[in-house]
C-alpha cells in the first residue's frame, strides 16, 4: 500500500516511516510542509495520506487545509489526519464532503500499532475513522438531546464504536457479544434515530455522524 | 442722544443675534430671521450715523447716510458687514485727527460718538476734548477686532503679522531682558521727578527723592528676585512710556511735555524736542514690542490651562487603573504559572518518571522473564499515553490550539461544539483581533459557557460576537434560571479581572428566573481578514 507522510518533526516523521515500513506499507514520500504535502498527494496519488494538522509554513492548521484542498481536487482521496489534539470543528470539516476515506486520530494512537495500521487500511478502503475522544465529545454533546437519551447503554456503546469506524465484527469482539447482536443493536439505533438502513459500513457511519453533527 | 440710542439698540440686536447663533437655535422665519441674517451688517447703521453727525452741521446728511446704510443692510448684507470694520477704523482715525485739531486751536463744537465737545471760546481747548483720543483708541481696537472677526479684506496680512509677532522670540527670558527694567525705572523716575506733573505740583524735593529711591529699590529687588516679572514689567513699561512719547509729540501742548528722556520741552523751543520725543518713543515702543511676545509666551505657558488640568486628572486616573489592572494581571499570571507548574509536576513529569522506571524494570527482567518484561513495556506505553493526555489538557488551558490555528471566531465555534447544549452562534468578526485580547475573550466565553452548563439549567445558549469601531463585543445569552452574580462566584470575577487588563468590561444581567445575559466588551484593533494560504 502506497503511503505519503507529512510531519514536520524529524523524529516523529522517521518513527512513522519506520513503523509503516515495518508493517509492509510503501512510503512513497515523507514531507515536512504543507505545500510539499499538496504536491506529493496530487503527484503520487497514494492509497492514503497521513497528515499532521500543524505544518509549516504558518504552523497552524496548514496540514489540514492542504488535505482538504487535495480532496477537493481529487474527491475521496483517502487522508488520515493526525494531531496532538482533536477538535470536533476539524472533524466536521473533514466529514463535510461525505466522500468517505477520512480518518482523524490523536497522535498517541500510533502507540497501538495494530489499531493504527488497521485504521490506515480502513481509511484507504474508503472508511471513516474518528478518534474515540471526538466520538466521546459528540456523545456528550448529544447526551441530553431527545432521541439519543432513548438509546440503551449497550446501543450507546455500539453507536460510539461505529463512529470510530469499526466494523460489526470489531464491535462484536470489543463488546464481547455476537455479531448478530451487534446488527440487532445497530438496527435499534437506526430505528430510534430515524435513519435509513444501509449495508455499507461507511454510509452507516456517515449517517450516524450526519445526525450527530446536525 | 439720538446717536447713543441707535448705537445701543444696534449693539443689543447684534448681541441677541450672536447669542442665539452660538446656542444653535434654528433660524426663525419672518422679520426676526431676516434681521438675524444681517448680523454684523447691522453695525453699519451707527457707523453711518456717527459719520454723518461728525460731518458737522449738515444735518441732511444723517437721513441720507442712514438710508444708504439701511439699503446696504437689506439688499447686500454681506457687503454691509464687510464695510463695518473699515467704517469703525475710519471713525477712529477721524477721532485722532479731531483731537489734534483741538490741540491746534480748532474750537468748533462737534459730536464725536458719545462726546459732545463744547467750545469755551477761541484759543482754548474746548471742554470734553480730552475724551476724544480715548474714544478714538477704543474705536481703533474695536475696528481691528472686527476686521479679524469678520474676515474682511486686509484681515489676512494683519493676522499674519500678529502671528509672526507672537511667534518671534521663542526663547526663554534671560537676565538681559530683566535688565531692561533699569531704563524703564530711570525714565519713570525722571517723569515722576520734581516739577509740574500733569499739571499738579505734587512732588518736589524730598518727596521726589523718596519716590526715586523706592522705584530704584523696587526695580533692583525685582531684577534679582524674579527676572520673569522684571522683564514683564519692563515690557509693559517700554510700551507705555513709548506710547507716552508719541502722545507728547502728537498732542503737545495739550498734554504736558516736560523732560522726556534726552529732550526737555520746558527749557527748549519747539519743535526740535518734539522730534526727539517721537524718536525716543519709537525706540522704546520697538523695544517693548520686541520684548512683549517673549514675556506673553512665558506667562501663557505658565497659565493653568483647564483642558490641560482635565487631561492631567484623566491621566492620573488612567495610571491608577493601569496600576491596579497590572497588579491583577501579574497576580493572575503568577497563579496561572503556579497551576501549570503543579500540573506538570504531578502529572506529565510523574508519568514520565513512571515510564522510565517501567522501562528500566523491563530491561532488567527481559533475560529472565520476557513475558513480565513485555507487560511492563505495555504499562510504560500506557503511562506515556496518559502523560500526553494530561499535557494536552494543560496546553488547552494555556492557549487553545484552535485559537492559535483559526482565530477567535472558529475557536468559539469549536467551544460551542464541545458544549453539551444546543448553542446558537451569531459570529460577525470582519478581521482577526490581537491574540492576547482574543485569548481573554475566548476564556471569558468559555467560563460563561461552563457556568451555563453547570448551573443555569438552560435549554439553549446563544453566543453573539461582533466588532465595530474599535470595540469587540461578545454576548452569551441563556434561557436558564438566572441569578448569576460576578460578586459571588470566583469564576466571573476572574473573567472581570482578565478583561480589565485590556480595559474590557463584563456586564451581567441575571434576574432570578432568567434569562441571563452576559456581555463582554473589549477595545481592540482588528486586522484585515486572514487570507487563507495553503
């Protein structure tokens, strides 16, 4: 799988390159600034771009803006955005085009290399992966709004894991329940939130998020 | 008599018109409005009348000139107003001429303004003639003032000359200037000396010596004690004595002209001494005119200016406010630093120590029990993750990353998204405000939102942000239970202190039962909108 990495801190960049190479990814470009990133994404057309939010030249959210611009030119170009902090505002901007292939994770998630590489593959496959912290904030935000209060605690857990981009199988493993039970919970969630049922994992996540973002 | 009535009526009219104008009363219609439009031009009436009266005898002139003046006032009010200063100056010149005539034996009786000069017989100075030069002088001053006030033709050069004269001699007052008091005192002593003093044989012999001594002593004391007042007196004396020299020259023998400087009219035949009187008077006048602006400037600068005093009061108040807010700001900053230090010490630092210890233990255990070592490494990973979380929270409290990345509007948007309540946003910020102000406003709004979430029991919150004419305004409104008071909770008081550093204010309206409206206003500059570059 071909990967572009954008990270301005040398140690972290090299660490990422080493980690991904060790897991069989092909790093086609490792850049340190937003303009380089944009060029690399458009020229190399990688399977996924791994992007730090804060990049030169202005050291603000240049990385995020470069990723969004690349996605405007190449719709659905898979991008996994990493950051020292997560903001719902940025998550919302990344999800706005509804094209999928988006990830938004805290940098610490790199510590768990299996979950991290799984997230990369999921994004590359067009899935949506949100950091648990973002999901948690979304849930807190809507914990008092009417339909969400109707969810059972278990349905709540399933909804959170869905928003993190996990498949039914992963959710089942995580919650120690059967896959069938997960499907049942999912159906319950969709019914309570008045969302149309869909087979496609990504669409399902987007529907949930679209609802929560509303 | 008739003249005096006309003059007083006209002056009353003009004062009335000017006062109404100064008060900004709108112009009335009808006769009063038309009179008001004429303003200064009305003065042409008494001027014309006195000119006609002075033409002597030919009484038919009075209605003719009054008629002309009235026509000018009615049909060409602006021209009439412009003519007034020249008329007044002309009357003044005529007054001087008249006084001179009387001194030369002209005995016809004439009305000059308020003075009616009555002939007492040939070769005698008529009664009332002494007042003529005084009236002429007053008219001259009034005429000059009107010339400047009405911006009549010729006011420009007068104005320029006056300004140039006043602007001369920007330097201070030196001892040399004060020493000019010596010739002034000397001439005064001579004029006050023994002899016929304005027709009165008052001082003589010992009296004169005493006066001389007193004047000399006073002059010397003044020169040594206060050079400023010595110079002031010298300037005034030079002008008065110089003018007196000219008065002698022009009005002799009506004005007693005895020894004046180097000339002595008592003991010398005329007109040679008159000529030296004029020369001496001119020299003294020139010296006085040279010294006067310097002295005036000095005294004007010393005058307590009410505007300056108000400014000083304002500045004192400002310094007091700044001292207080700076003190508060330093306190807040110190408390903040203590909190950060404690958080780092108990949080991230401790976690990193734990990471090091776990890794050390894992290293030691690895040969004997790789399984146990792996568990320790996992523990270390967990600790470092926790340390990162704590650092993240700490950074958020110091300076929110979104504020750094995107500015105030987006930071408040992010804040609203993190609030577990529906938040309505109305953000209208044309540019970006200075970072310290943005940060203060951000944390103030954050505190307000936290209060709403915790205490208010509100269903919705509304945040408005706007910027107009140098003032950043944020308003947080909730439909909760109300009863918020900055004096009770430390949170809002902290917000107040934080804002005070930037001259900002916090206003809270929170009646029991709600709604609560919290308004923040901070004066600040706003830059042009950030151009997004990527």
